[in-house]
C-alpha cells in the first residue's frame, strides 16, 4: 500500500488484505491489471474496488426489509389465528341455534339469532379482509424497496451506468452464449488527458464530463448491449452478437459523438476545451477468460493513447504493432 501510495484507511486495508490473502481471484486480477499499466490508486479507484469486490451485499435496506417482513409475518399469523378463533365461535353459535331448533324453540327467535350470528361473522370477515389488504399493500412496498435496492447495488452512483458487479454478471452470461458460437466484442474507453482536465477545472467539472461521456455511450450502443463504468475515467461496453468490425463501427460513432460535444461550466457558463477519448476494441475468443478479453482491450487502448489519442485501436492493430516491435 505504501508503494502504491494508498491511504491506510479501513476500506483500503480490507481491499489489500483480500488481495494478499489470495481468496478473491477477480480482485487480484483487477489490481494486477491496474499495477501492470501503472494506474494510480486514487480515491475513486479505491472506492470502486471496495464497492465491487469487498463491500458486503447485506445493506441497511436489506436489514430494514428483513425486520419489516418479520413484523408483517407476525401480523399475518395474528390475523389467521383470529380468523380460526372466529370461525370456531361462529360454528359453535350456529350449532347452538340448531340445537335450540331441535328443542322446539320459536322459529322467529331462531331466525333472528341466526341472522345476528351471520351479521357478526360478516363484520369479522370484512375487518379481516381489510387487514389483509393493508398488509398486502405493505408487502408491495417492501417488494418495491428490494427492487430499487437491487438496482442501486448494480448502478454506479456518479454516471448512472451499470457498475462492475453488473458488468461481471452480464459478461458471464454473454460469455456462455459466445462459447456456443455467437460473436462477442468489448470496447474500452478512456478520456484523454482527464487528470490535466481535473487539475485545471476541478473534480466537480470532471464529474460533469464523466456523466456526459456516460450519456453518449448509453445512446450510441444498441439496446442489447451493456454500457458500464469500468473504473476511474474508464467506461466499457459489452456487445453480444457483434464481431470486431461491428464493435469498431460503434466505437468510432462514440468517439466522433464525444468529440462533437460542447461542455459548458455550469457555475460560469464558460465553454470548456473539447474532450476526446481513446478506445480499445477486442473480440472474445471462445473458451478464454473474460479477463483476457478485457486485457486485450486495455492494451489496444494504450496503443491508441501512445499513437496520439482520439482514436480507436483494435486488437488486430495491436497484434501487428506487437509483432513489429
């Protein structure tokens, strides 16, 4: 941690303890990739690592929901117990009326008594039904809360894009389909000179830029694709049923669209310098770990950076460059 200049916070200790314990392969691969490419472990990257790989999945919402469900089940049991007891009382009262009928009691009195018991039973049933309807509404609220909680757990708070957890889940499913012969490609996008931009204009403006990049990415990929935040200023898109050429075309559309964006500083109205991005593109090779696919994207991305930025580089160009050099 000292070597990587990582602050000794509890969350950072948790990350690196798991890294050296070797019990979390995905975490180890992610950190190794960052180290191999000399990526800084800034506060945003550290937070992404913690939220993606370390943070417990049981949130405060889940705990609260569990408590509400316990209370709801307790109320339901009480309702059912009341219904059973009322049913027994009603049956007993009707049996008594029947016995009185056998004993020759005035039929008018028996009818009045029976009507009274039935009215009481109807009142109890109405109260019971109202109680169950109330608890059903409460159950709907709990279900909606769980759905929203799950959505938040899969969403990056800054950009609104799916996060690394959602990306990993989507990649696993896409890989399964690709192993049966469907093409699968990935593009990895990095904002050019983003650190300088942050230093000159501040992190608030940097966050505004990231949100804009996320919006463009979301708009330019297809409905079946998954755009996500990979970490820091890097965004990623997974494109099922897309070969390298199709993915490259989409990457070029994204690059051009971002270059055409006008970014205005909200506080002053100042028009900021044009933002450009470098993009690496690679296609899945059946049977390979998805980490290898993303690693090729990353290497292609860095070739784009080294070649002058504001360009798309595919794994084919990467292979030629590595063969030549």
